[in-house]
C-alpha cells in the first residue's frame, strides 16, 4: 500500500482495538468478538454489490489483510502488562481508604496461585487499585516503579515471585528447571540495588530450592510456595515485635517525626517506623502527635504515611522536608522513628533520601533518633555504609512528576539518589524484632545473633 494511504476501514479497526483495551485487553474473553465485529464492519465499507463469486474472493482477501493490519496495530500499541489485562480495581474516597489502612494487603499470592496481587502504591491516596501480575517482566516493573515498595514488602513480593516463576517453568529436566529458576532470580534481583530484602528473600528461596533438589519438580514448587508464605507471615510478626519494642520508648502526648513511609504499606502489616504508633493505639493511646515529612521527590510521606496515620485517628501534621529544622526548634518533636533499606554491621543505615539530614538535625536539637530495622535488612557482610550501593533514579521524578508542566529548565543536570546513608554516630538506637541495639552496633548485633 502506498505511503500515507490508510487501510480501508482503518478507523473501525482502531475503534475495535480501543474497545478491546477498554474491556480488559487483548487477553480478555470479549476480545475476539469485538475484533471480529470491527473487522466485519471494516469490510462492509468497501464491499459493494458485485457478483457472488467476486464478493467471496474480496471477502477472503480482505479478512487476511484486516487481520494482518490488526496485528500490526497491536504491536504498535503500548505493551499491555498482565496487571492491566486482569486487574481488579476498587476506587474509594480518601476517607473510606483511611478507615481500612491496616486492612490493605500490599502484596499477596492469588488464591489459585497464578499471579501476584499487588496494591499499586503509585496511585495512592486517590485510588485503590490491585494489579494481578503473572509475567516476571511486569513484577520487575512493579518493584522498579515503586508500585510495591518498602524493603519488607519488596522481600515478600520477591519470595512470591520466585515461587510463581518456578510454577511457570515447564520441564521435567532438573538441570533446565534450576537454570531457568536462576535466570528468574537474577532478573528480579536487578530491579532495585539498595533494598537488601530483595536479595535476602531471593537467596532464601533459592536455598530452599537447592535444599530440596532431591525431590520431584512438583514437590519443589510446592515447597517454594510454602516458603514464600512463611516469609510473609514472619514479616507480620517481625513488624509487630518492632512496634512493641518501639512503644516502650514513647510517652503520652509525644510528638513523633518520621520520614518517607515505613508503614503498613511498606510491609505485610503494621510497618516498622509506624508500628509503635499502631501498638500505642491498641493500648488506647490517642494523644500522640505524628509529623510526616513529605519526602521529595516521590512524596511517600505525604501520600502514604500521612494517609495511614490520619486514617488511624492520630493527630497528623504534614510538613515540607525543609521545614523539619524549624519544627524541631519549636520543641514539638520528642522522638524520631524511621525505617531503613539496609544496615551495615557498624550501624550505618541506608534509608530514603533526606533521612541523614533529619538525623543531623536531631543530633543538633538533642532529639532521640531511632532506626526501625527488621533483621532481614541488617547486612553483616558490609563493614560500613560506604559499601551500600545507592540507586540513582530518573531525572523526571524531580523535574516533571506532580507538575502539569515541566518546572525546571531543559538541559539542567539532576541529582536524584533514592537513598542516603545515615552515619551510625547519629543514631540513638536500632530497633530490631530481637531487641533495641545501641552503639557499638556491631557488638550489639552480635549479641542478638545477627
């Protein structure tokens, strides 16, 4: 067909494709019917009233051409992820969502064990949307794009993902099975370089597979599903234990500052830095005040932590990151809880960018600064935070995200690390599920069996 000349009936075919996408994607049950109807309508555009034999020939030719062009259009459309093709979406107002913050599941395995059910946190607080992802590429993208986020939740996601990958390997050959499982493990590990829970969970799942290598492939698959569920169940218990220990540090009426979101949305339940507040509420403490740094550039504090804490019924105040010094100066902050993505054996802790600045200010104003760290985030293989790899993210998160129009001049350089490292000398204590550690941290970690 000459350049610039449209396929006859192209608009009708395009309309059919758009309807397919609107109805759930090319893999939806209605897709074949919608596309067939669209193609037939397209054919009617230029099938006049010739003799019967000619009409049949034209009809067959045009079906082949229309089908080929439809396939071409599909290839040019933005890729459909498995999450979009089988998504269950529920929209709530912020108030309704607030009521159920602790009841939201960040990541689960579907009941039929065919996909991961991931709460898309990039849409909160305005929309609650659960993605059903079965393709490893989509799960990788969900981790990288922070649809699922928070070190513990990423670990839970990774455990389920590798179990799912094992169930999708169709072979009776053990060597091929383990080779493909290794490929899936390495691929998922490349999504986020700083969150040690990702590697910890994948390594734990791999070791489980190797330990059971003598079993049949179906038995190994079942063992991996069971291990992934254990990782999730343990995370709930760990977060609660951190919360109970952190609660012992609180006093009635305390003002608590936190940075980023280390809440229930970052874990299987309770969170780490927010867990002491949830435990306090269970004890009837309704007089705590929570201050949430907005946490630029992705606003996890504004979108997620403020949502959680306000939802729980606590007196919640949101502040710009650069207002934290002013707030501390007023004396309204009595204690600071933050989460972490990795802790070196000397106590240096990597957490969301801006955490180290909060710690420096806390030291200046004499405010206790605590890092809430599940044992899975403590990396005893690293001597100090200087060895922790820091993820660098896209410039657009700073220059364009959240703005109707680009707010920075074209061509300017952008420094956008996802994390920074807080020096151990600035940390009052590290709260793990086994106990509260104080300096020297390496000795304290050793005493707790890390």
